């Protein structure tokens, strides 16, 4: 069994900018509302295609970098809010449209009825959350990443797959683009976490244990000799 690349359902005619219906939640109530967003174009012709989930994450982070550049946002450990990008940079719509045309909608499930669309605010907020989590993964802040409850519920389903002239195999597939992006963030974090800098030569290597310090026995022996030399010749 293995996690395969996301099988997206994408409209051949693409998406368009327009009013999208959504549910507006308040403290004790919910009401139907509309806002600008991305929705499928008329006369839909749906196709299924496998996308590169890693590339989908990288392209999403490229959009986020564009947002940071356009807003001149350089505040350390903080991120722009919705009003900052929407009020100042309406071309943000085109960035979102291009991404959706390539990868589809975040929350569209191929096994169910296609979503009517996604409003720009929700698209921005999810992308912002991914960017924050991705930054944590890059810095190796695994504890902080694991403490984000919204990033602990990526859904993968186990499905039987029939291959020509072979037996049926079982594969894990992401239910939505949202799920596969979250999985890619954790996959990246796992890679970063396993990369350790050798205390002797400074080279990064893939650690088999969390407490590994040396990339080789040679570096381990060299560090031991250096420590022994310092003990025998302490600085005065």
C-alpha cells in the first residue's frame, strides 16, 4: 500500500471569477450569503487527472510569496491578513484563478457532487494556514506544527485499484486537494526533521535516530580525539 499522487477532478473549460454562495457563521447562527470567488465555468466538461502533489504545494507557496512581495510584508513571524491583500491588490483574483485552473478547488471531492466554488476570503485563509505550517516545517518546529489541530485531519481513503493483467491492489488516495497539501507539508517536515548536521564536519545527513550526531564513524572518532586533546591540554 502507498500514498499516490492526488487524482484531481478538473473542469476542462476551467473556472471563472464570480459570485459564490457560502454559509456565513456567527456565534449562535448561520445564514446564506454570497461573495466574490472562483466557480466552475458554464457547460462543464469534467475530467480526471493525476497531479504532482509536491508541485501543487510549491506553486501554492509561490502564490503566497507573491502576496508577501505585493504587500511588502516583512514583519518577522507575522502574516498579512485578508483585508491587506484584498483592498490593495485586486489582481490577487488572477493568481487564484490560475492556480484553480491548474489544480482545482481545495475542498472539491471527486467522489461527490462538485462544489459550486470557493470565495476568495476562504481561499486566502487556507493558503495562509498552509504557509504558516510550511514555515514551521522548514524551521523544524515540529512541536508547533503538531499543535495545529486544523492540520491533523487530512483524509485519505483506501481504495481497490484494478491494473491491467495484474491483481487488484489497495492504495491510499487523498479525498481533496486540501488533504494532499496538508500531507505534503507533513512529508516535508518529516524530511527536515530527519536531516541532522554533523557536529564534526558540519555536513547535513539523514539521521537513522533522533539523537544522531555524526555522519560517519570517522567524524565520531575525530570528535572524540578533539575532546580528548582539549582535556589533556586545557586552556589556561
